C-alpha cells in the first residue's frame, strides 16, 4: 500500500473544499508527529464572517477528517465556550497546530489570541463548588473502601479520579481534559499526585484492590467523620478548601464580540448558548452546529470526536 502524507492530504482538502479560507491549521496527533496509519485529521478553518460556524466529520481520500469551521466572531464565541468548560480545546489546536493557510496574518492573530487565553488559564471553581466536590470526593472514598460489588467499585473509582483531578487542576490553575486528554492534562497539572491517582485507578481496574487509589486521594482521610473538612494541608495532602479558593483570583472574561454569550448549561463544548438580544425570553440557540456528511451518523445533541474528548 502506497504511503500517503497526511499533512499533504490536509492541504489538498483545505484548498479544494475551502478555497477562500482565511486560515487553516492542522491539529491533533498528525501535527504533533504521533499519528498512526488510522489517525484522523483535525483541521480548524477560519472563514469570512457571514459563513457558517460548524463542526463536520467527513471522509477524504479514505481518511476520516474532523473539520472545525468558524468565522472570526464564531471563533471568539468558541474560545469563550472552551474557557467556560475549562478545557481550551480550540486554543490548544491553534497554539500547537501546523499552519496550512495563513492569509494576511489571520492564523497568526488567531494563534496569538489562543496563546493569551492559555496563559490566562481557566476560571476558578466557585468556593461552593469546591466544597461540594470535596465533600463528594471524601464520601466516595468511603464508599470505595466499603464496596464489595466489582462493578460498583469501578464506578466509584471513576468518580474518585474525576473529582480529584478536577480539584487538583483547579488548585494549580490548570486546564482539564476529557478522554485521552484527561490523564495528559492531569499529569501536566500535578505530575506526582496525578500519576499516583492514575496508577491507583489502573491497579484497581486490574486487581480490584482500591488501596492505592484511596491512598492517592488528595488531602482526604477516610477515617474523619466530617467529609467536607477532612482535607488538611501538609506533605502529601492537598491544601484546605479555604487555601485553595483564597489563592485563586478568577481571570477577566475572554474577549467577545457584540452581545456577550451566556455560558449556558454545563454540558460542554461545542454547544455555545446565547440568548437572542431581540427575544430575551426565547430559547437559547447554538451557533456551533453539527452537520452530517460523508455517511457519518449524528445523534441529536451528541458530541463526538476530538472536541468532546479533551
């Protein structure tokens, strides 16, 4: 089978499908040099205002391609949505991707905006959210120690790792991730404790033994009777709720054009919800649309692909 250069494939696709594109950037594993023969192409395309901001999955020359198409205005809205979810998916694609097209410096300007957003970091969790997460985490650690059913143990372990990672990333003012990006972002935020959490989870999944994961639970003691107050500062423990929240100052909001979009319900990118200025009582609309093509099936309201998994 003849080798096909995926970068050249991406260029051919952009030139044939988006001849008027202002910029195009190839992201994901192909841009980082970690692609396999079956890796898809993740391409962000900037088009003129008046076009359709959308996400599309197609097949081009026998390769699956995820297209993230947006106008300048749409890009700002999507950056804001990524900040609201604390994931920065598009920001990372613009910052680390390979530039395919750059008309009049458009890619450079979008990249500079993405880099500024990444440096600014995600918004801090609200103090009451931190309290709730810490309570839930310590409660789950108790459940994990007592769990006898293997399936229930796995479910509780998944919650423990997720909640602990969220608190650690928040404390370190670090972006979170989903799917394969979950462990990557966790290790970036907290290399030692993050690795302990992930290793403990892996050990539990293979052996059923929760001991390592319980020990790795950040700042939690399963012997304390007050779940929300169990964490104490000191070696091997996370800072207290008060020290976590007092050390964090929420950054200023991301730049937006026109009517500021509402962050909307917390079920994540790429749904960006914005109340119509002419009908404030109307239902919110999502400018980032899903469009089926290339034989791919889209479930109503479903999110799949790189954006949902980071």
